[in-house]
C-alpha cells in the first residue's frame, strides 16, 4: 500500500510541476545553442532573452516545488480531501510516510532539473561537458559535491520544518494557519542557529563534513518527529 500511495502522490505533485520543467529545459537548451551567436543579432537577442527567462523559471521551480508539495500534504491530510484520505484502510503513519517521501523525491527531482538547467545557462555547455570540466580540478569537484549535498539537505530540512509546523499548528483550536506559519519558520530559524553554532565548535578542516552530518541528522529527526506527532490528526 505504501508503494501505491507513493506513486499516486508523486504523480499528482509532478503534474503541476511538469509544465515548469518542460519550459525551463527548452529555454536552457535554446540558451546553450545560441551562446555562440557571433555577430548575429537575432541569436544574440534570443540568447539574452532565454538567459533571463531560464533563470526566472529555475527560481520558480525551486519555489513551486516547495509550495506544491506542502499544499498537497495540507489539503490531503487536513482539509477537504482529508476525509477521503483517512477513510483508507491504512495507518496514519503509513500515509505520512508515503506523502512525505513522495514530496521529498519530487523536491529532489525539482532540484535536479533546476540544477541541470542552471548549468546550461551558467556554463553555456551541456551537463556532461560541465561534469568533465569540473572533474579536471579536484578542488572544484569537492566544492561542487559539497554545494549539491548541502542544497539538498537544506531544502529538505526547510520542507520538513514546514510539515512539523503544519502538524503542530493544526493541533490548536484557533488560528491554525497562523500557528503553522509561526511554528514552521521559528523551527527553521532555531535549527539554522543551533547548527551554525555547533559547527563552529569543530576544527576548520572538518567543519564542512560536520555541517552536512549534523544537518542530515536533523532531517532524520524532523522526519520521525512529524511521524510521531501525526498519529492523531485534527481535520479542519
């Protein structure tokens, strides 16, 4: 059942994001193809326009991936669709697992598409060439790997903070949406403050590794905290 729920939620989430993916990929590919425009004014104009538009759509992918996943979780667990969701012959924790995991995978897919398109626009080359060029310098390779891992862990952390804020916020009798917002963002702020403070206690040579490790552990804790808290759902 977990697999079926995961598939269903993943498809529903990415229906909304698919159009953004397609537009961004097309703009990025056109941008790369027109990067060697020479003195051709038409190609130059097309290059400039696609650069700006591609960057805008990359930003939209990142923002909407979080909005869509959060909204989908909220609608199906606490709003009108929740009445149908909770009639399923499945434990609430299993539904939570399917929805959170499908959301995280969708966010990772969005990060991948946004990252690939950013490489196209930033380096004016396709992904394979960019990877080959990066691998030539071990320092660039490590910096790129660190940046990618940190971005993934941090975005997932932000999403899980919002989910925990949603779960706790809807346990209140009044002003639930306000409490969701306050709890979610206060949690994000506190975690960032604690992680940054803790990281600087370590030797500078290993602080990046410790940063990734600490943030990953926080992600795991947030996941299981939400799973524990959601065992009883108050539908609005």
